[in-house]
């Protein structure tokens, strides 16, 4: 009888990448910086699931930040693949869904325009 292996899960805690005292993640350059410093592009193929933990006192994560942070993984996995692999722990008041949807749409629209 074959036993199912536990999925390999990796957590990226945005607390580790925030500016002290900051309540928002914003701007494209900051998204690129967090993408680089988190090694998300190298980590993604090594794990079955990736969990992004959002600090509870964050009030906003701008689509421009998310677009740069997730650009390569969304381009590689597509929208469905991204949502299957990535999940979010978000115990604060800010809800990421609208900003994330906008960022993913922009990434995929740009990818299609460039193709």
C-alpha cells in the first residue's frame, strides 16, 4: 500500500521583509526587493505549497508591490497554478484578495501583450 507523502510547505513571513513600523507594502522597487530577498523564485519549484504570512497590523499591500513580488511565479504557474500553490495567512483586518486579483490580472495582461 502506497502512503501519501506529506506536502512540502514553505512559509514566507512578510514580517521579515517589512520596514520597521511600516503598515503598508507598496511600490514596484520594494516588490522587486522582497522578491529577491525572499528567494521566492528559487523556492517555488522546491515546494508543493507556499504560504505567505501577512503581519496582522498591515493595512494595505498595493497591487504594484504584489505585481513585482509575484511576477515570475504567476508568469510561470498561471493564475490557477498560482492559487493552487500559494495561500495566505492573514489574521488582521486587511484583506488581500482584491489587490492580489488586480496584480495577477496585470501580470498576465502584460505577459500576453509581450508575447
